C-alpha cells in the first residue's frame, strides 16, 4: 500500500513538472521593425509567365515606400542575375512584381530591398530573400 502511494505521488509530480516545462516555451519571434508592419515575397511559377512578387505594408504614419525586387537563377552553384524591377509610392502599401521565364527543376532566388519612411523622415532600410523552384 505504501509503495502504491509513493508511485502515485511520483507520477503526479512528474506530470506537474512536465506541464510547467511546456508552459515555459518562449513565444514565436517576430521582426522588431520601426516603420514596417509587414513585408513578404513569393514566387508564382508558370513557365514563361512566372514572376516574383512582394507586398510591403508600413506602420501608421508611413509616408513613402521604395523597393527593388531582383531575381536570380542558380547555375553551377552560383546565383546568376536574371532581372529586376523597382517601384515606389507615397503611402503605406506597395506591391511590386518582377516577371521572368522560369525553367522547371531550377532554383530561383528573389531579393527584396526596401526603404520605408515615416512622417518624421526616418528611413528604415530592410531586405528579404526567398528561394523557390517550379
């Protein structure tokens, strides 16, 4: 009887500690940008009509967004420049697209470089990269 009580207490203690360990996990990391609310880039693959695209959203008070989206192709372990597109807007949201002809089985990389200006004239310069394949 005494062994049963000890076993029950041990199991309860183990469960209590495991629940506390799970509750102590840190939250997911999010970017700590000053002027930028969100920036994402993606690929759309459809052979000769493929494109890299990106959307940038500024935080409240954003007055200007400027961006360049470059596309590269992986050849012989080297990233080879294909094309680029630039855009800007006096406002808080910018969509940019860079069309290119994609070949199946090849890796592509887009690099988005953007600058977000707030109402105080402070410019935040950031960069995002994305790799994809058709």
